C-alpha cells in the first residue's frame, strides 16, 4: 500500500525512533492520519534495515485484534511476537481499547529494549490519566489534519489537479477541509458527509464511551454553537447568555465541562488572550478554533467564506503544528490576532487580513496594533492575497506562499 509521507511530522519523530526510555504518543483528532503516520514509521524502520521480526504492530481496532480487551490479553499478544534479542519496536494503534493498558506499556518500557509507539482516543490520552499512569515517561506528538502545504502535496501524490493560483487553491482547501480521506471523494457533498461522519464518530467512540452526559441534546447544542462561532472573542458568561437566548439553560460548571470534553476530543482548541503590558493571560477572554474547518461547513449549507476567522484558524493550526504556543494579542485598547512563542522562547506578533488594499483605513487598522509594540521581536502582517508592501519593519506575506514554503515565524 502506498502511503503519503507526512514529512513535517516524521522529521519531528525520527530522533526518537530508537529511544526505549520514553513512549511515543501520537495524538490528534479522529481520522487526522495518526495510524498512517505510524505505518510510515514502520516502513522507514524496515528501509533502514530493521527486520520484520523486530517489529510488533497491533492494530487493536482491526480484524484479528478486536478481542484483545484486557491487560493480560495485550501482554500475551506482545509476548507471542517476541522471537529475537536486541531492540524491538512496539506499535499499538487504538490502545484505549484495552482498559488498563498503561501497566503493560509501562512494564515493557521499564524492561528496556522496546521502542514503543501508541495512538488512541484523544479524550482518553489527553485527559491527564496517561500522564499520571505513565509517570511522565512519554513524549507527545500532536498530529493535525492536513496543512495547506500537505493538502497540495497529497493531491499531487494522488494524481489530482492542483490549482496554479495559490489563493484559489487556498479557497478549495478552506471549503474541503484537511482530512486526508476527504481527498478520495470528488464531490463536495461527499466530502461534507464524510466530515459529518467524523463528528458523529468522535461523539460515539471518544465521548459517549468515556463521559456520562445527562442531556445529549444540550451537549450537541453547545458543540454546534462553539463550532459555528469559531474565532470569535467570547467568555463563559457570553456563551451562557447566547445559549439562554436560544432557550438552552445550563449551569456555568456544566458548560465548562462540555467545553473541556470538546477540547479533550480535539474538536476545538482554546486560545486565551495575552495582554502585552501586564504580560499575563486573561483567562476570562478567549477564542476557540477548530481542528478542521470542514467541521463548520459540515454543519452549515452556506459556502460563503468569512475570511476573518477562517484565516485565523488556518494560521493558528499552522503555528501549533510548528510547536508554537499561541495567544490572542492585546496592547492597551488595541488588539492584534496572535502573539506566538516558539519552543526556543522566541516571540512573534501576527496580524491577519483578507486584503489591505480596499482603502487606507483598512491598512491603518491592520498595521497600527503592530506598530504600537516596542520590542524587537518579528511582526507579521499575513493576507490571503495582496501586493506585498513594507512598512516600519513589519513583514508582509501572503498566507498561501507562507505555509506552502513551510516558513517559520
């Protein structure tokens, strides 16, 4: 089977291929490509000379392994594959299917000689239970749906036509979304149906099996509200007020729990506001962004693109894929889209707009917040499509080219 190599992720993981001291955990929203990524790792190990009998691959959601439900059964599956000495490579896909898997995984990690990779249900792996039970001896790799760069690359890999106009291709990406499987469907209606099925699968497999919901319909109303209002500045009080206007009355703690469930399942991510003067995050003000834009279009029949939140969502996910921490920026009364911090503790500031060419006031509105920041960290103005210009050291670049070239901030 031909596999599309997601080089941006493989590059991050390769340094851990032969590390038997930490467990490699691949997380990400359902159907984002974690299993295929793990298969790519296996393929690379074999290409590097690792023999088949040193590789143990258990796909617990597939035929032949679905009956593996207990730690003893999981341990027996692994032991039955142990035939040789030396480093062995253990891959367990959908590991949450075994309740109590942690003790088995920890046992083989502690024994040494096992480089272990696991994927599984996000609401489980990100709930804090894994960190507690594996005593911190793991490294997490967060896998996202296809970036715009990967979307173009995978279309070429599949022999599909790529629009030579980067802005037009970006619009295709926005409307179709980044789930790899969606590229198999030529019709937009089928792509939307697939995205809707992913939402349903997350709800039934990741949420209902682990979380007790007293009122499923209210939870769905909260889910749909947050998805439909992605990229909007909000607070718990604002959401409660808006839901009340729709006839939905819930307690603050219930809303907070529902939002946490959606975050654990990787449907949404929370981006808090960061005030540059106080250097503090403002926890009562935040935005929520989607794991994939297709979630929004799957719930709506309108194909019109609201570029404000859409471009924010794309850049937010892109920055996260590069390992940046992201916050909504504010300096005094002026607001800019993002302040980001790299793993090396370096900052950058980002403002986004569809275009700055409509009139002078638009240009002033986009540049002014960045010009108020007095430090020397890089400042970016990102647009969908506009003639590039320079102003006061602010770096202006169009989003399609920026992501396509995998540029860092």
